[in-house]
């Protein structure tokens, strides 16, 4: 038997990299922790990952179960593809004989007999194996057996001291199904991790992990999304852009179209975000794709996140206008993520975008903001999530394109989300009618990185790609939807009215 360590920086991994990040490095060795959550929140899966990580490192680990049996635990492990080699499972479960009326206690209260028997079985196995990691599942059983809050608290305190003297890191699971007494163990434990999942009206529920308490450690506070997939639990730490600040050179990214680059004052600055806004069909996505093609032609990487358009449709549509995305995709220069609506949490999306930047993407396209909102309709603070993402990407010199779809065709148009104040650059695409034909115009409304043209230029998409035409200096009022021809040949051109 060895003394408990007094070092608070001696961490061990939970087996979940994202959770280790939230915890500030992992769990302090030889302490007692509480993992709580409703049934189905993933406590057992997280506990197994904790023990499997210890077994991988050659430690002796023990799973003490007071509810599920050995077969059920191995079934959970098999479902995730876990290897249980080195993980000892000890069952402390009431026997079938308790169902016989003749076996029921008539003089002594069950807590006076069964708690003592359960405690002996638990301590006997720990004495035998002397493990460095222990999981006790679950506290609800001990709480019911204790009979009173005082006896329950004293019992957990005794377990804490026992584990400490044996230099053991203990993880106690609580499914919160017993009588109220959550604060009892929270006050005793060195750290408290809680798992929550909330139902949504449509699609998958949102799962959130919080660290409520961690003595002596500066952990990452607040809610963090997590998901349970085949392979275990994945935690997506909340992005705090201020932690990743760095200086990057302010180079310019060109589109490869001379007229478009001239409109933008020579291109778009690295590390800036650009909102491309306009009604449906004006070519917003194609404009962003032009920069993707230009950057991949240079041998750099790009990433696209599609909320509405399918992967196949994007490739075929772009090929039809002379932009070949298949070659850079096959070469590994372009990654395209097709987002499934209602199946993604804000944290998971943020993690995917930041991971693309960390993998070297120089251009990131989010298409579209409207799809982003509709994919997570019940999530709050989406603009805050988006702000953190844009800041993170900007600090890494990534050029980000946000596609915003406006409602309406001409005249006054609205959008479901106004993030123009967050974007460094704002490009506007508009329809207008002239001489019996529907035309398109492009203009730069905002550009923080430097000077740009304030003109409106004709914009078009042909089978050979994007064409940016001359300045529309013979029209006035294009943005209002009712432009007037001022070349002296005609007084007014009547435009189609907004439907």
C-alpha cells in the first residue's frame, strides 16, 4: 500500500481526447470523481473508455457493477468495438434467491445486512487485485441500501479514504434514479462531470457534457457537445478563440478572374471572412467555388461544408460551368462535407470546421447560413458559435466564405440571419431587368482589409465560368429593383415587380 500523491499536475487520460481537453489535461491521479447523468446519457461507455485506456497502458483496472452483469457490459463493449482485454469486471448483484418470500428479511432492515455484504464483496475484490483505476456502477444502488442520507454520506467518505490509501483513481457513476441526494457526493468528490441530453422536436437529441467541479484545476467551463458513435464517446470542446491568437501575414488570395480581383481591390485578404449575399440563383456558391478552384490550382487545400446541396450535385453543377472540382478532390486538396440536417450539434460542426483549418485548408466555404440555422433550429447562441469559428479561422489565415440567401428577387430583400457586422467583407449579387432580359449585378459593400471598387458591375455565369463585365454606369437605382437608364436614349426601363 502506497501513500496518495500530493501532486495536482499528475494527470491520467480518460481515453477521450476531447474530454481530456475540457479537463485541462485529464484526471488528477489517485482522486475520487463523480460521473453523473440520466440513463442513456453514456456513462457506462465513458467509464469503459476510461478503464480501457488504463489497461492499454498496462495498469490493473476494475469495473465493479451493482446493476449490469458481465454479459451486458461486454455487449456494450462489442457494440463499440472495444477490446476488453485487461479489464476486470466484478459483479455485485443480488441473487435470484431474493425473489423467494422465505428469503426476505423480517427482523433486520435490508440496509443493515445487504449494505454490509455488498461492501465486503467490493473491498474483497479491490484487496485482491489492487487496481490503479476503479469504476463503481452505480451509486444509486448504494444510496438505496444505505437507507439514510447520513449513512450514505459516511459510506462514500469511507470509500474515498479507502481508495486514496490504495493510490487508486476511482470513478463513481450515478444515474440519478434514487432519492435526491446529489449534493452529498458532489461535495465529497474531487471532480464532478455531468452528462445531459435534451430531446428535440425533430432529429437527434443534443448531448452536452459539463465539468461542474474540479479542485485545483483550471478546466474549460461551460457546456460542450458530445456524441455517442460506434467507437465510443466523442467530446467537442467549446472553441475559445482568444486561446489561439497568433499573428499571420496578410497576403491576398486571388480568384483568377482579373475583373473580379480588380473589383475586390486585388483579391481577398488571408484571414478574413466574406459574406456573399443575394437571392437564389444569382451565383453565390459558384463565386465562392471560384476561389476554391484558384487556391487548389496553387496546390493549397480548401474545404467546403454543404448544408443544402449534395456532393454529387455540386461536382456536376460546377463542371457544367467550367469549374472542375473532381480533380482537386481526388488529389486530396479539397474536402467536401455534406451536412445531414437535424443530425449535427453546433459543437460538432465547429469542431469539423476547425479541424479542416488545422489540416491546412486555406479557403473554407460554409454554404449556406440559412441551412446552418435550419439544421440546428433549437440550438441557442448560433451566432456566438459562428463568431468563435470565424475568429479561429481568421487567426490561422484562412479565407472564409459564408453564403447568405436573401428572400425575394428584386427590391427590398431580407435574410434569416444578419451577420454582416461579423464579416470582414460583404459581396452583394442582385437581379435587374434591362431591355427585356434578366441581368445580374455584383458589388462590394464592405471590405475591411483595404480599398475596393465602389461600382456595380455586370455579373454572369456561362459554360466557360464566371464573367465579370463592365461597370453599369448607364443605370441608376439597380439596388432598389427599379433602375433608370440614363444613357440619354431612353428615360425609364420598366422592371418586373417583386412577387
